[in-house]
C-alpha cells in the first residue's frame, strides 16, 4: 500500500506525512518505518482477497516529564470488541476519510484519536505509516500511523461508553525488563505484554509496540519465561 505524501485538505486542516523538524530520538523509529517488512511485524497479514474492514490506529509519540512517551487508551468494558483492553486510539475508516490507498488511514487515525481522547489533531505531525496488519478475531485490517505530538493538547475520556481512560506511558517503562512479560490467553495463545500504568497491554497493541522497540534498537533483554494471565489484576 502506498500513500501520497502531498497535502490533503480536510475540515480540520491539511493531512500529510512530514519528517521535518522531528526530535533526533525519533530517528530510529523513522528508519524502522521505512524499512520494516510486513512479516517482520506480524504473521497476520491482510487477506489477499481484499476482505476485512479497513481501519487505522495512531501511534503517537510525545515528550513528557520522563522523556519520550506513547499515548494509549483503555477501551470500555461494555464494548463488543476488545472490551477493557488497552489500545492505541483508532478505528474503522469512514467514507469521508477517503481511499485506504491514499490518505484515508491518516485522516481516520487523527479523527478517531480526536473522538476517543479529545486530542487536538492540529498539534500532531504525522511522519510515517507501518504496513497494514490483520486482526483475525475482529476482521479488521489495521494501518498503524506514526505521529509526533508536536504541540501537546489536553486529553481524556470523551465518551465513557467507548473509553474507560486515556493515559501516556514513558518509553523508558516500556523498555524496562521489569515491565515486560508474556501474556497467556485462555486459548493458549501467547504474545508479548507490558505491565505499565496499572494496565496489562497485550494483543495487537503490545505486538506492535514490541516490534517497534525491537526495530528501533530500543529493546532491552527481558525474561520471556515470565508469564501473566489476561486477568492478572483479579
């Protein structure tokens, strides 16, 4: 999938990819986004027949009191899909977002982030797009969009029916071996997990973070034999 790197006007201003003026610590992430192959991110790739619901998530890097951080949210426990699960802001493409092969995922990532967290998209600089991945359990084809929180804005729960909380996680905590584990699903499936900010980040979100840390060269050795169940807090 390719994206036009020009400017695309929307109701909230232009949507474009730009690497100009990014902080130097994001350089490894920029390089990773430019070189990573789909199968290096996940074994679940979009169906070749084009099925699956097109969606996008915003992987937003900011700079907080403890350095680089990521914006995450916890989905409401009443939702039909991925209830109570920490995730990146995001959701399905709407017709007004445009074509998935053009700037549609960029618009969708910003729009969903605004709707779910109150984020002001005008303060976000989009700088990269990762290969689209597939979530078999929900049938979503997800395009991860990378952003730099150039001008931070207040964020929080907009609709309690969709979002339980909005929070940021320092990258230093995500790379800390003490906060890493292998999540064990009741089905027996195992995958990377992060125990941060009172949450267990697992599934698709943890998998993408894990691969980003790895290919950006930020990963530190951690105990993959340390296992946690999905109900680790109960």
